[in-house]
C-alpha cells in the first residue's frame, strides 16, 4: 500500500451491535488506537450502550454524548437525524455494512473535499477476501465512493487489530509468574487451581459445554475453567448446582469451574495471557487469542445455511492444517463434523489427543503470531490506504 500520509484529523465510526460484545469490542479497540497512536479525533456512534458498558465500565447508558479516553461516544438512536457538512468527519467508517444515517450520507456528498468512506468488513480467512479488499463501490445517486476494507490473515488484506505496545505488555506479563498468579488470585482461585491447567471459556449459548465439562471432569489432570458471568449459564449452572454468579466455584472430579465477573478489555487480554488454553468466540476475543500466544479454540458466530462452517474450515486450513487434534476439537465444538457421525471420536478421546498435542500447538501458535505480525496492524494499514485515496484525489481532482 501507499506510504502517503493522511490528510485527516477527524473520523466517525458507526457500530451496530449484533454480536453482543464482538462488534463493539472491535470498534472500541479501533477507536482507542486511532486516537491514542495516531492522534485522530474519533467519534464512535453506537446503538447499544449497555453492551458497551460491559466491556468499558466508564460508559454511561443514559447520555447522548460522552467523552471516554479522549474518544467521543454518541448514542446512535435512529436514522432520521439531520446533518450539515460541519458534522461530517474526514474519514467515515461503517462497521460490517451497517446502514449509516441517510442524512449523514447526504451531507457527505456536499463536502469539499469529500470524506473517505470505508466499510470495515468482518474477519474471514476465505481466499475471496484478498480479491475484494479495497474494492470501490459507487453510490447509486450521489457522487460518493465507498471502499471495502477487509481484516485478514495475509499480506493481501488489512491485517488484524494490534496496538503498538501489545507485544511488550504481553511479554512482560507472561514472563512474571508472580504477576500471573496474582492476577488469577484476584478472582478467588486457590494455589491448587492456579497450578492446574487453566482454561478460559467464552462461547455462545449453544456450545456443547456440558460434554466438554464431562470430559474434563473424568480426566487424569486437574483443569480449572474460568467462565465470565453470563456465558454458558445453563451448563455452568448445572455443573455448579446453583446460579452462576461471580465468585461461585465448584470442583467435581478433575474439574473446577469458577465464575468470573465480566471484565474490561485490558483485563480480558490478561486473562487470555494467563490461561494455558482459551476458548473464544466471534471476532474480537478470537483476534485477541491470536496475540495471547496460547492454544485456542474458536466458537464462530452462527450464520444461516451453516456458512460459518465454511469460514471455520478456511481458518483451520491456514492455522492448523497439520494438527488433527485442533481441527477435530474445533469442528466438534462448532457442530461442523456432521459427516460420518457414527465414526466420530468421543469427547474424552478428543480432549486427550488435544491435551497431548498442546506443547506442539503452542509452538505453532507462536509461529502463527509471527506471520500475522509481519502483515502489519490493521489501523496502520487502513490509514495508509486512506492516505493513498486522498493522494489520488489531490492528483486527479476526482
């Protein structure tokens, strides 16, 4: 991509919350990085402040406009608001194809120069993404062009969200075993739990958690499963024999399940860094699991006609083609191994094989992280693309 510097001081990011925490999680990280590392004045428009508050306790749910960590947050209530050219940012990003207010688009068309308009797409490892990355799309009526920007796992995509200080922070934390133990102890874990295999569990309600718990419970090695409040409540509550509230824990066989309070994003990152294995879901926690450098299993957001299974297999082909245990457990976790059901391995067998492979999987994960880092971070790549578009307009006047 071009190395042209951007001619922009303001950016509007529009987020509609579909996956409770994934959408706003991505947009909040993006907004913070744009402001903190690049000095851009960011306005984050979000329609669901309650979900936002779960990952950022500073959010007030009953105000229209607020300032959080130097980012302006606006409650996006409807599509009918009227805007003037003075309201329009230099860069406008709609996340995952959300329909931004028509009045905002009309005002964009009246600006001179017109803002750079991007659709930040969802993450996929499918090959077609490379061909669609940065493609333009002309508005059917107005003199505006929107470009599609795809995050991804190769140099022909926009890369992944990754703050400039993340590697140093993670490395320092993981190298300090006392810091790791102190962090886990904050949630009430005893020393025996901290010394066991620690697993974080973040999944959608339909995940086969009960079957996984049964495999862990009957295993040979102790496992401590750390579950944020509100995750897999039915299966967790059944294991605990009581409501799954923060601080509640129970041990059955080799398995201890402990419920954690929902934490802000920086502490969630530390949880991933501290655990030996992470079950993650959607997009935001999925990306953070890559940077944690620990083995992980992805619960992908479900789509009609099982299109999410195609995306899952595309990712596994890139990440773990040589690890049958990763592929087998991932496919079962997502109910994607529906062929030859009679020949499927049992949950205890799946877990035993995966556990035996974990040292090798950890080495593969570290190698994979290095490959992703070589692609550059999404924010820097995005701003370079914006700069190239602005340079073209300056050159051609169009």
